[in-house]
């Protein structure tokens, strides 16, 4: 992507900041709208001067409209999402539904060339089959999943050139959600851990970008696509990789606890259609993916860890 005007909602977040990092030097201009609910403004300070930042919520329609009118984006990457308090349904709905509608309506007015949305695999709820094909019904059951699913449905009926990427757990610079930063931080601090009895798929940032490069192109297909290696690993597998990497000898076995009512036991996406459509395939295996992430934490540290699931009783 070169010489484009890219509006990124949630641009200070993990994926948003990585996108700016990747394309920042190619004559592109960026406008970030972020309320810093799960990110830090300082993340954007290390980038080049072609980034403008508006602190505010996508729920604020006037703010969104005025940002679009002044910046006149060619491309929109809608990365803002609310998930950090599973009981705050109103905030999830404000950001993930109303906020998405605001961004979609402004994008229609400005006739944007590409609209990239990111979707959580929680939109599939408790899946009927594994790995989950793209034709699987959308049946979310958590506030995050329900609100993100509704937002995506509005986008798909908007007539915009939308690509909605339904993502596995993307790991890479600045990741501050999920088991990898949690285990790394706690084990390094000598604290105890637990593993939920669940299976997830992990995708390295480099594989995410080899697809993202393709979906940004003007003539690329639109629609919904699963983005995954197609392979699942248990959270205990993640734990074991972190223990191995840190060279720790454990005195007791890590407790394995059942998944909470707000989480899904097995979540592995089938990306076959994406692979065929874009002639793309994830290349980095599970061990390498986790190792790359841990090496990044060694150099850069871990920011505050957020989660979309509740902690079990008794856990700090
Ligand atoms: N990273 C993954 O593995 C993954 C997996 C599935 C889906 N996703 C989706 O990808 C997108 C980015 O996720 P991420 O991992 O970068 O998360 P993140 O929390 O790092 O980034 C989300 C950003 O949105 C901002 N935000 C929240 N509410 C906002 C609001 N009302 N207005 C403006 N900004 C707001 C946050 O401050 C944050 O900077 C989200 O839509 C998420 O649902 C990510």
C-alpha cells in the first residue's frame, strides 16, 4: 500500500499499531481514532509524523463524521473494539455496534475504496464442528461476540467493499491479551498459573500480514474470511512452551480448570476458502509463533494484560 489516506479506528491497539508499523514508510497518511480503552497513546508517539491522532470514541457520531470530512480517507481499517469488561454490555454495544455503524455510514458518504474489519472467532459461539468453516452459522453468546457479530452484519449489508477477517489468535508485537503474555508475566514473577481446558489456534503476525497485503488491493475479493493456521493447540501447550522458553523447573503441575461459561472449549478456524481465494497459507508453526512472541517480550516487556473472559473464583 503506497500513498493512501488510511483511517484506522483503534489504531493504538495491537493490530492497528502493527499495521501502521508495516505501511508507515510508504507515503501513506494515517488518521487514528482511539479512546485508549485497551491501549496507550504513547504507542503512537514512536511513529513518523504522517499520523494524526484523535482521542475519542467511534460511538461519538459527530467526532467520526468530522474526522472523515477533514481526512477524506481512501481506506478504512476498523480495528476498534470493546471487550475488556464482559459485564459492560452497554459499552460493547456502543463501540462494537453503534460505533461500527457510525464508521460504516461515514465510509459510505466518502465512497472509500476498501473497508477492512476484524472479527472475533467468538462470533461462532460454541461451534457445531471443528475446524470451523466459513459457512458455519454465526451464533455468539457473549457480550463481545454478540456485539461484534451485529457490527459485522451491518457492514456486510452496507454495500461497502468490506473484507471482514475472522481471526485466530494473532500473536506479535504489542500483544497484551490472552495466555501468552499472562503466563510470561506470571512465571517470570514467580507467580502461580492455571490453564483453562481449551484449544485455540495461534497465527503469527507475519502470516497475518502476508494475507493483509493481499486484501488491501483494490481488486481483491470482498466478504468474510477465516484467518488461521487451521491447527489447534491447548492452553497447556502454550504454558509448556513458555515454561520451556524461560527454562523454569516447576515444583507442581499447573492446574487445568474447565472453561468458564463465557468462553468456548475448542476454537479452531478452517481457512481453506481463504487459502484458495487469496492463494495464501500460514507458514509459521506453533512453537515458532510462541517463541517469536516471547523473544519480543524479552526485549520490549508486556503492557497491561486485558481479557474478554472473567477470571475464575479465587484467582487474582
Ligand atoms: N488480535 C487478535 O488476535 C484478534 C482476534 C480476533 C479479533 N480481533 C479484532 O481485531 C481488532 C483489534 O484487536 P487488537 O488485538 O488490536 O485489540 P486491542 O485492544 O489492542 O485494540 C483495540 C483498540 O480499540 C480501541 N478502542 C476500544 N473502544 C474504542 C472506541 N469506542 N473508540 C475508539 N477506539 C476504541 C482500544 O483502545 C484499542 O486501542 C478488534 O476488532 C478485535 O475484535 C483481534
